[in-house]
């Protein structure tokens, strides 16, 4: 467990380090964008001064440097208008038909530089961010989105890893329990055989033998946890009869348990031991739902085309509508005692091991509940 804890700590540290690196990268990107914006603003200030120099120069002034600087702007969109907003010149803008609207948006954004011409006259240099700067401005948001996806995936991976580790612990504990049960069960079986030879007429010994076999089946179920058992052909009637025989001797006489089967034998590929446990669990829950009152449990075996269905119908207290969706959720229980794992495990056995489905077909408070299991033939 210490090694597992260290691995988990390393994973957490890696995630934290990745987040810190991403945050630092975002800050650097933001600072870079801010610096580039300031640089483009400075360039446009110089460009406006060059334009002003050209406007004020006389015929003898050398304009080559100013004109070269003006012509050198090949990336920043710029529009020059008079004080009335009339466009006089524009550069680095592909859509000439939308220049007026573009200039208006620039003025509204405040991206303008005024060139004073004197006598209350001036030119307005309107500019926008270059294409490269716009891409860099969007980059931190893309980066943030990628970082968030990474963090979510990392957290999910950590949780999945933790869940997998917990599952390994439970699987190991289950298999060890099955192994430890094997020795005393073998001893009990031997003692039962000896008692049968010495007291062949004793009616209690067969019951003891049935209980020992029951323990053997329980140990077998524990040993199969964590592995995918191979389904084999089995009679559904026999499986249900085993459950009825087991429950009938361990349930109050106030509760009757009956099976209703079609005339022909129904053969389904299944793991009989695990499927019996599912039906037993549903029957036990039904008995608990009757809370000591008289009632009945009917096991209906139905064949519908390529579907074999088992319906467990009880006359218990029923399930409230708000709880129907939660009955298969691990930890959910309405009992004062219990872990709330029975139905969640039953769902896993039906869906993952038998590729079927289990659901609450009908339930009414005070009238009873019907659970339905469907398997393909």
C-alpha cells in the first residue's frame, strides 16, 4: 500500500507540475501579446509622424526615408480619414468595399492617432491589430482550453487508477476468502459423510449437507470475482428451482415462493452459480420489503422470440418513483442495515457477464415490485 500511495503521490505531483507549467506559459503568452500590442502602437505612432512629415514637407524636403517607412508597413491594417470620416487612404486591407465600416469600428475601439494639420483641420490614422497579433491573442484561450482538457483527463485517470486499485484489493480479498474457506468446507464435507455412515436415519444430516454445499457455492462465487466466467448451457428451470428450494427453507412461512415456467425446458448460456445469486438477491430483497407481513414471490420464466426473461414479482412495500433510478447505484439502500451493494452487483453480473439487462419493470408503493431480467438465447 505504501508503494501504491507513492505512485499516486507522483501522479498528483505530475498533474500539479503540468498545471503550473501551463499557467506559467499562459502568463508568458499574455505578456508577449501585451508587448507586441505596445510595439504595434509605437509603430503606428511613428507611421503617423511620417505621414505628418510628408504632409508638412515642402518641395525641397527629402521624403525618401519617410515614404520608405510608410511603405514598409505590410502587416498592420491602417486607414487614414479626414476629420469628417472620409477615407483618404488605406493599407493591408483586402475588402475595399468595407473600408468605411472598418474605419468606424476602429474609431469606436479607440485605435486612432490624430495628425494635426492646423487651422482646426486634422487627419485620423485608424489602425487594427495585425493578423499575427490576432492569432497570438487567441492562442492563450486555445492553450487554456487544452490545459483544462488535460487536467480533466488527468483527474479522470487518477480517479480511475484509484478505483482500479480498490478493485484489485477487493478482488484479492475475495479470492483469499475463497481460498481460506476451502479447507474448512472440505473438512465439513468429510465430517458430513462420516455422520451419514454412522447415523443414516438422521433427518438433520441431509440439511447439514445442503448447507455445506451452499458454502461451497458461495466460496466458488468469491473465487470468480475479478475474472470473466465462461458461460455454459444450463437449464433456467433448474436454476430457479434451486433458488426456490433454498429460499423456501430459510424464509418465513408467511411468504410463499412459486415458479411459473413454460412447458418446454429453456436452455440458456450462463454461469449458473452467479445467476442463482442474482435471483436469490432479488428474492431476499422482496422478503425484506414485506417487513414480516404475509406475501408472495412469483418467479415467471418467459420466452419471447430470442429473449429469455425472468420476472421476480413480489407483494412488498414497493419502491418510490424517485428511488427507482437509484436502486442499482452502489451504496443506495432503504434498509436500516446493509451496504447497498446487492443490486449493483446483480446488475454487473447480468450486464457484464451475461450481456443481458436488468431493470425495474413496475413498482407501486404498498402493492409490490416487479424486477425483470432479459437474456438472449
